[in-house]
């Protein structure tokens, strides 16, 4: 895969651990939105802790990426869905541990009225290998 971070001063700087755009070529992997379900338990975990839910979501994404032969370094785009935009900073703090700011993928983050199983966060991604 080839991957290039795109940044311009002619557009607003990112307000979190992501980049304005990523140019990539290769095989694309579209990972479905993941929520904080522990695969061993088969149920939602950490119902009142958005940081812990984000960690579980990212662990689930990592497992799927690995099964596809990819890593977080191959991710070019994510979408973060929050039940409460007030959790933006808390989610960013965890997210930044998985995606270094200088190479982080492009990202969108939106608040939604409700998520599956009433979780606090859901993340999907696109990777290129």
C-alpha cells in the first residue's frame, strides 16, 4: 500500500488526532461499525464508561483488521459516532493512543440520537493494504 498524509493551510487544521486527508492505493477493507461488545461475553461492557468502551471498540477493530491482514497503520478513514458530543475529548484521548497524530487517518465524528444496544460510542473504518 502507498499512503500519504495530505494537509493544507487553506483548510482548517484538525481538532483532534486525525489528518485532513489521506491518499492511498491498494486493496480496500471496509470494517463495519464496532461497539463495546466483548466477544468472549457476547454482551456490552462498561455501560457507563466511554473511555473503557472506546478501548473495547478499538480492540474489536484491531481484531478485524488483523484478520484481514491489516493494522491500525493501514487505516485511512474512520467515523466516530457518539451518543453525547461531550465525550469527544475522552474518546480522543483513547483514540490518540492507537492513531499517532502525525499519521492518523482522516476522520468524521458525529453525535447521534441513539446507538445499537445503547452504547456510548461506535467506530467504523476503512483500511488499505
